[in-house]
């Protein structure tokens, strides 16, 4: 399984970006796609996830400003980020959790840099 993230860049505070993560290989029919981020000097943190059931979960820090959705025909997950803040500056990583029975297999993509300027 390979994950390819894209869409990062430099944006002014208050602006928007849409991140994409396309997955290839056997991603399974029961899975969860998600986004995490890591700012300089900080630990990687959860941003949002969407299960194959369609259930979404958001971190409090992005709730109301970010929307995650997936296109299963394209094996792609998107993160629409609006009203970006300086604190959103980080490297964003996509993650796939593939479930087989009680076992979860985790896959990570390479990060994409998001920089929010004032």
C-alpha cells in the first residue's frame, strides 16, 4: 500500500487549502483514512478521519474549519481547510488504517508542508 499526499503550500492566514491523498494497492473495504500533522518541535497530532462507513471525527482545533471526505472510486481522501490560522502550520500526513478482523494495519504517506503566513 502506498499513500501519496499533495496540496500543501504557502497561504495567508484566513485562506484555504485542499489536501489530497491518493492510495494505491490493497487498501481493503473496511478502513479508516485520516490526516495528522506535526508542527516543528511538537508531536504528531490527529486532525481528522473518515471511516469507510462515512463516519467522520475531527480534532477540536480544526472543527468547523476543516472538512474531510473521501472518494472511494479514486481511493483518495481530501482535507479541505478553511480559515487557516498560523497555528495550522505543520507537515500534514495522511494515514490509512486497514482492518482485517481484529487486526489493524497502519500505513502512512509522506508529508506535505502547509505554511500559514500572517
